[in-house]
């Protein structure tokens, strides 16, 4: 499968459309793009083409404020959830940025966090959170009620060394990037281990700190292989398909890519390029002509 560069936007700074370390990224049902502008402590919203639409948040501990936020995800109602990492909580907003609710505090109890990063939404809008420094996954209702948790520190099946990225496929199976074990783990909706793949290295199917992960085209996954400055694609069983990217400043190159979001309506995928302070846009071309910006959705 070929993934073609289609554009990029962003630069270093604090103005609208600029970033200081973009991390998490998500796409809503209208095709609008939400970017976690980590060190500016805010969320920025763009059209598919990168036109600035708005921003939400500022530094602090109050409602709608953030302290180095990381992950972001959008549910079936286009409400979005932000992992407010150093405040050790989740905040929920409408698609226009109005605060709805929050939950979480520092600790290791149920519903508490130690520097959470990744977040994903199941088909019933339950919320899956990578509780990174507790080395576990927690699941909540969309109202923030605790459901279950799984995982512990280690190298065994179902154990983690700083889980970071998380995504859910069409069967509600869950995939987690296990950063310092340099692997991806797959489990079912209840957290039961299914399989794993990956090891430390630069070869196909190997990783050096995998970060973001997203399901793609129904049958495959994109994994952000951050310290290898590339993206790798796998089947849902962990079989290597393809890769692209290298270290640099040019289009299609990265300086520590962080996260990936996929617009299933258009086939576009968006990658946060952390130290280049930009978003890069790619399109998968299976050999047929596809309109990358359908007229039926908001531009």
C-alpha cells in the first residue's frame, strides 16, 4: 500500500496555527482536525486542508485549562476528550469547545492516573485510557464512571513498560503501544491478552519507542515509530505491510512524529511532527481515484 504526502501546516510559535510540540490528534465526523498543542496548553481546530478554525484552553488547573495535555479522541456525538496529562485527569468538551465534565486525580486507585497519555473510544462510546506511569489501561463510561482496569509493570503478556498510544478497531479489540518494551499489544474488549509483536531495532516490524497508533482501512494499523522517524503499517494480526518516513525537515520526513489520526471518509491520515512543530497529511492510494475532500463534509 502506498501512502502519499499531500500537504502540511504549522510552524514554531504561539499564534493561531502555530505549535510548540503538537502531540495528540483526532478527526471528527465532519472531517475537522483537533490538535493537542502540548506546550501551549491548548487544543487547536482546523479544516482538512489546515485552515485554522479555533482554539480552546490555557495553562492552569481549572475547567478548560490544561497542564501539558497529550491524547485526544472524538466520540459518536462529536464530543471530544482530552487527556490533561500533568493534571492527571480527562476533560470532555462539545465540538465547539464548551466544557462538559472532568474526572481523575493523581494516584494509583481506580479512576486515578499517573501521567496518562493515550485515549480511544469504543463503539458504545466507552473510553479507554493509557494510564502510562501506572503501567495499565483503564476503561470508563462517557460520563467518567470507572468500569475496569488491566495491566501492570513488566515484560510479560499483558504487562507494560509505559503504555502510551491506544486505539480500538471495528471489533472493539484494543491495541496499545508498549513504549519501552518496543512492541504493540492487542487485547479484547475486557482487557484479555490476544497477541503482541515488535522488538527493539530498526528493521521492518521493529520499533524504537512506538507512540501513536490508529486503525486504518478496516484491516490494518498505523504505528508511529517515533525514534525511527517513520510510520509502519501492519495487519491487525501484527504482520508488517509497509513503512515510510525518515529524519529530516522535508515533506514526508519527521523529527519525532508522535500521533496519527485517520479520516475514514477521505482516506487522509494526519501525523503530528513534534519537533518540526507541524502537521503532515498523507493519503492512501490503492490504485483508484478517490476524492480526498468529499463535498458532503465540512471544509
